C-alpha cells in the first residue's frame, strides 16, 4: 500500500514535469523551430507515462509516512532525470542514453558537469532546457512538491525534512510546512528575477541572461557557450555573477526570516554566514599573491579579477570558468576544489558538506582536545550561543564517515576503470560535492565527454548521492529500511 501511494504521487509529479517542457518549446519557436519536434515528443511521452502511473494506482492515496518520504525522494531523483534526458536524446545527434542521463542528472543536481561540446551550435531550446533543469533542481524538486502537495491531498512535512539540505532540519519558519516551502520558493524566484535583469543590464542577450540566471541562482554552472564566462570576457558580467553566486551560497531561510523581520541583522548574526564570507576572503587573500609571486598572472589586477571570480565560482559549487585555472600551479585549483567541499551554507543551493558541518566538526575536535587534558570537564558543543544536541552531532559524524567512505570507494572504482589519479579523485570530489569541473581530463577547459560509459555512470551516481546528502539515498540500501 505504501509503495503504491508513492508511485501514485510520483506519477503526478512526472505529469506536472511534462508541463515544464513548454518553456524550451517557446524558445524553440523563437529559434526557427529547432528542437520543436524533440520537445513535443518528449512532452507527450512524459505526460503519458505520468498519467499512466497515476491512474494505475489512483486508489492508493494516504498520508505519507517518514519512510515513504525517503522512497519518494529516491524514485523522483531517479525517474525525473530519465524523462529530462528524453529531449536531449532526441535533439542532440549521436548522444547516447548514458550521456543524456548524465547531462540531465547534472542539471537536476545543479552540478554543472557536462558531456556536451559545441554548446554554441546547439539548438537554443536544448541549452534552455539544460539550464532550466538547474533552476528547478536548485532548491529541490521535492521542496516544490511540498509546496503543492496540499493541492494533491497529501501532507509533506516528512518530505521537507528528507530533502532540505543541512544537519539541522527541525526548525519551521512557518506553522505549515507547505507555507514554508512556498516562502522559500518566493525568495528563490525573487533572486532569480533580480539576477536575470542584472545579467541583461550587464550586456547579455535576453536568452543568455535567462539561461545563466537559471544556472547562477541554482549554483549549477551550466552555460550556453563552450568558453563559459570567457565568451564575454566582461568584468561587469563577472561581477554580476559573483554577487548572485555569493547570495545563493547563503541559507535561503535566512532571507525569508530577514524579510519577515524587515531586518538584515539575522544574516550577520549567523555564525555560518560569517564563516562563509571569512573563508572566501581568506582564500582570495592567499591565492592572489601566490599567483603574482609564481608569475601565473601578469599583474595584480588580473590576478585579483580571476581569483575572485573562480574562488567564488568553485567554492559555491557553481563551476563557471572565465579562464583555464587548471594552468595555475596545482595549489590554487586544489584549494578551490577543497573550498567547494564545505564552504556553502546549509539551506543554500550549493553542494558539499556545508559550512555548518565543518564548524560543528571543528568544535567537536576542540572539545575532545579539552577532554584529553581535563577528562571530567563538561564541555558541550556550542554553536551561536546554543548547545548542540548529541543527536545532531551523531548525525554529523555519521555523515562525515559515509562522506569519506564514498569519496574513497568511488575514486577506487574510477581508478579500477583506468583513469589517472588526478582525474579520478577530482571527478569524484567534483560530482559528490556538485561542483562540476575537476582537474586533469575533466578540468575547466575540457569536460566529462571523454569518460567511458562505466565511468560516466559512477559519476552520475556520485552526483545524486551528493545532492541527496548521502544519508537520504544510502538509507534505501540498508536491509533495516525494508523490514516491517
């Protein structure tokens, strides 16, 4: 009964997802009809499949239990990329099923890793679709589902707790969870509108502004040009991107609270936000003189411009590039990839383990050092003036153990498949943390198109694993989850 209720809801989500293809269809009409047939066919198949799923089990409707929420999240993030891959498969000649699914998963997870080249020559509708997937996936398809679940007659508190990123999820912003989700999406789309207009003001075309708005506020990083932001070589456009990447790297719930309180004080008082900006500032201050000293950049001004853009881009897990930073001495790009593992705030659209987990781990480490010297001291972990419960700390430690094991295990799989160490390790780090470009054969000047099918599937799984913050997906693989 529970599984059938989940299938019924997934069917409705798939049918609603088909309507999203109307957006690239509109762009296809403005682009001389290129890609129209692909999106019409894909929309028909998607809508038909969704309606068939919903009708087949329409009798099984009930309030979802917490366990059902995890199943729904897993099914949604497996199936929707499959339907999202259909237009790509039909519109891009020679694209394999593996590569199409990878590209769609990269969009949904806001990773930004791509297997496609010749982006400038692709139909406008295809590039719009790739970026639109990021806009939807950025804040979480399931959070959107929570906002509309009351319309479907199903409650959604358990889904919100499953999907929202970060270790502390038990704080409601409003009494009703659907109202909370709608509030977050309102903030999200206000930022999206501001980003869209800012890109247009900075010199992008209307279509480029729309596409890069989608991949900026979602911190995804897809571009409609092979050269990414190097296509424009514009300090003004890069400045707009930097501002909105920084804004999107902050917990969106804090913006919601700031709006309700009519004050920005909650942003500055938040220890995670302060740490986010401090870490970025310190990294920029470290890399700029390093590049100047090593002669990697001709001048201080050039080093500053390129460092600020790429540090913000990689640390926020966006993945835009205006220059092949892989040519820098390896310290700089490796530091940026390290930042992408933890710098963004919980509740943002960024990937990685989140800054709050890093802060909690550092405080726990400090606590253990104190206890070595004073074994009987009572020293609870305190964050922002409030003690952190043991349950939260256990969750963080368990997450980090699985995170480390996942990085090692997936890297070993890629090494087993024949990849070199640098490419394998950075590809896994970039995919699990939803950064996008790595180094070596998956660096900023190339893409993931050179990987074998097996390697591509490993990276695809890594993207989904990271986007669902490991625990939400791995719990489905435990025998205990399926026992009654």
